[in-house]
């Protein structure tokens, strides 16, 4: 779908927006909120978009990876190593952050027993 005002696709527009670290962090945080069957695929596709925004060759050069290796790792069926994932995030100026899930009070009480 082309953006009529700019003549660019939604994908191109999104990749341009992902150059902003605040936008990228919010985008990735939203992707990590899902835990359904397609969540891993969506996260990897999102990370691939983010890598494109920051320049695949820039990231792979600093990490010592080939572009093909990064494409495979961040493909919808990819399974990147933790070191690759953390390195890609670092090169984009991001990091992972764990936060507690919001669990209903009754469920929390059962765990404590």
C-alpha cells in the first residue's frame, strides 16, 4: 500500500520510523507483549525491519556476521542465537528489559501457596 502523500509504501514508512530509537523501542516492546503461536515470527520480522532501518551491512560488519547469516537469523522461521539477538539490539542502541507480567491477583495467591 502506497502512502499517497509521499509515494512510499507502508513498509518503507515503517522502516523510516524505526530509525528513531524511541519509536523502535516502543515497536519492539509491543511485539514482545504477544505470546501466541505467531509471536516469534512477528518479533523476528520486526527485528528484521529494524535491522533494515539501521543498515544491514552496518550491523553485520560490526558483529562479524554475513548479511546472509543475519537474514536467516531474522527470517520468519529463524532461530537467532542469544548473542546474535543481543548484538543486533546493541548495534541499534537498544537492550532487552524484563518486566513482571500482570497476573490476576487470585492467580498470584495460588502460586504463593
